[in-house]
C-alpha cells in the first residue's frame, strides 16, 4: 500500500462507516441502493463492478471500504435452469454468502441476506413461521437454504425471507409486474389457482431492512413479505380490480404448466416476528396499490414515500 493510500485509509477510519450494497443492479438491489443512498453514506456495486464469485476480491473490497453493514441483493434466481446449472446456483446462492460472511466478520460488519419461501415444501395449510422446518424441493431452494446457513456465520446477520418480488425501478420485472403490464395492455393472463403466495413489494422490503438496521433489532431470521396471501389467480383478479379494466384471466395449475423444478404449492409466510421487531408490513393489496400508483407519471415518488416510512418507523 502506498503512503497516500494508507493515509486515505486512516482518514476513512474516522468517517462514519458506510453501507455496502452488492448485487445492486437487480430488482431489489436498485431500490435498496436508492433508499440507503438517501439515508446515509453507501457504496453500491453491481456485478460488473464486483463479481462476488471472485472471493479474494470480495475480501479486498470489504477490507478497504470497512462498511458497517453489507447488504447482499445478489442471487441466482433461475429456478428451472438451476436444476441443470446446479454448480452456478450453489456458487451464487451459497458460497458467495460464505465469502460475504467471512468478509463481514473481518471488519466487524453486519450482513443482510435475502432468502426465499422456496426453502419450504409447500405442504402446509397455515402460514409458515421462522421456526418451521425447511424442506427444499429444488436445486434453487437447496442453494438458498445453504446461503441462509452461511449468512448466520456473521454474528450480526439478518436473513430476510422474501417472496414473489414486484414493483422495482426499471431493469428487472417479476411475475406480478408482468401481470400488471399484460392486464393494462388488455392481453389475456394465465394464472395459477393452486399456488398461494405472499407477494413482496421491493420498496417495503427495503424499508423493513432499513428499519431493522436502524432499530438494532435482534440478529436472525425474519419473514419479510407483505401481509396476507393469495393464489396467483386471486392476485390477477385484484390487479384487474385496482386497474379498473376488463381482462381475460385464464385459470391454470402447476400440474398443467409442468415446470422443470418443483415449486411449493402453499407459501404464505407469517411476518409477525418482523412486526414485533418494529416494522409491521402493509398488506399485499396496499402494496399493489402503491406500486400501481408509482407507475403513473403523476404518481407519488416511491423513494420519497419509502424514506418517510423509515423515519416514521423509528422510535
Ligand atoms: N425475485 C423474487 O421473486 C425472489 C423471490 C425469493 C427470493 N428472492 C431473493 O431476493 C434477492 C433479490 O432478488 P432479485 O429479484 O432482486 O434478483 P435479480 O433481479 O435477479 O437481481 C440479482 C442481482 O444479482 C446479481 N448477481 C448475480 N450473480 C452475481 C455475482 N456473481 N456477483 C455480483 N452480482 C451478481 C445480478 O447481476 P446481473 O444484473 O449482472 O445479472 C443481479 O443484478 C435474491 O437473494 C433472491 O434470491 C427473490
């Protein structure tokens, strides 16, 4: 290290420590980066800036930046492709998290990591709690469960299980966003009647993350989904109702779709633990109305609303 770099690093030690967001170009990464940048010093890195499978580079960057918290928004999310590309899925969803936990421990940083409802088998009939036993049924699901275990190697960790993301900024769209697009465009929409989900608005996840950190909530595993649950078909009906347009909704089933990887049938998640820690998640219908409003040119700015929400949820 040159004298100049050493001096710069020494100076940085007296500055407030920043939040490092990795995987920052994804659906959740973009909004998390935007919200945290509004609230304090952050550094957001996309895959082009930091490929997290380069484990040595991860340690170097974290050692250099000395963040207070690392928020990992990266992931390999191609559920069907993972059945064949299992090495890539396990590397991205598990071993990347192991490096991040190791890097966090070296500088005394907290680690936020996002997992999934898919860790459950979907055989339940009441919402899953954090204490329920996972039973993954696909390569993707098993790789995400391994990621949860590795994240827990960081003493100050938050593993937040999210599900069916929607409402991101620009680049990526989830199934629910594509449903809104199709219904708005008057196209027919096919939706499962036999898969129950608790959709998660990315802005609400970012608010919950910021709130847990700001309140120094106990480390651990939290279900971080909007409140309530519905079949995908009922979600499509609610979109149609809120948009006030006539749409052709076609009921379908997972059996007919014959997807390569197994999906859990029933995946409502109970979020009471998150609520007790300081952030009661709004219902998915409320989140949907905000996501639809944010799409209008005259709609309220989602970032400003999210920032206000974090402030309001602090003691
Ligand atoms: N989407 C969902 O419905 C859902 C459901 C349950 C759980 N989750 C979890 O929630 C988190 C966020 O999901 P998301 O929907 O926002 O994902 P996303 O839109 O697919 O974004 C993931 C990001 O990770 C980046 N990435 C992948 N491999 C990387 C690597 N080796 N190094 C650095 N960056 C890498 C991707 O980079 P590129 O932009 O270059 O591809 C992408 O920007 C993930 O942990 C995911 O597993 C998501």
